[in-house]
C-alpha cells in the first residue's frame, strides 16, 4: 500500500518497507538505500522517480511520499491486433490503424520486444509512434526501425504510447506474405502482442 502525500513518520516508512514500525537503529540513510545486501531491501524502481527516494544526501522523509514498495510494472493496451500491411513488391506500407499502450511503473525505458515473423516475409518492421497524445503518421517515409525506437524511448517509463506498425518489403522482385508480432517491454513487463499480416506483391 502506497504511503500518502500527507505527514509520514519513520515508522510508516519502516512498515512500507516490510519492517516493524519500531525497528531499532532506523536511520534515513538506511531507509533511502538500495543496498539490499546491507539493509535487506531495495528501493522499488517501478515507482515513478518523483515517488521514490533518490538515495542522495540530504535524505528526507518527504521523498517517500506516494512510494509503494510493492508496485509493479503495469501496461494496458488496445487496438493491438489486425494491424495489416500490404502493397506492391519493394514498397513500404503503414497499417491503417494503430495500437495505444499506457505504461505505469516502468523502468529502463521502453523496447520493442519478442519481435518475430511467420511465413517468411521479406523485409523489416517499421514504426511511427508518439508519446504526446497525437496520432502517429500514416506516411510511408521517415519510419523508425526497432533500434531507432528503442533508442528514442530509452527514458520513457510512464505515459501513453501510440504506435503504428508498418513493413518495408525487400526485394522488389519477390512476393512476400506472412505475419508479424511484437510486444512493448519496460522493467521486465510486456504488453500483449501487437500483430498484423504482411502481404506484398500479389
């Protein structure tokens, strides 16, 4: 259960960290640490950075406001299936629709994870994405690769991501059909699969 935003005590923090409220030798330094080997707890980074202690001197009880020692990564996602891509051989096509994923308690940024294809389609996954609430572009140019997405999202740990997948088909002298699937991952937690069919050159 998260600590509130009002007045809190050393005992309240001890209880949140699963100690007795009257634990002997309690100090702010020991409560703020993430050194589990010494103090038998690690600060849970599934909390937003504003809701957990930063471990830096000077220490303050107020840094524990809204801290939840049991917090975990949480995703909700919609529109993540039926994101089909099709076109002429050698073309790029973005799906008509896009997925909306809402993250809380993430850490380490957001990555495209568990990417795979079936049916042996030629080419590579492309994406347009936004984190400001706007709709991702339908343009077939200027799309990001998996590595470009992961780099751009390295510091994103909470909020809404809208992502429109696409496919760049290669080479232009071969047909290609199949399907793709991937997830979004942060702090060890993944979304449900984002999926679509691929059909180029037919």
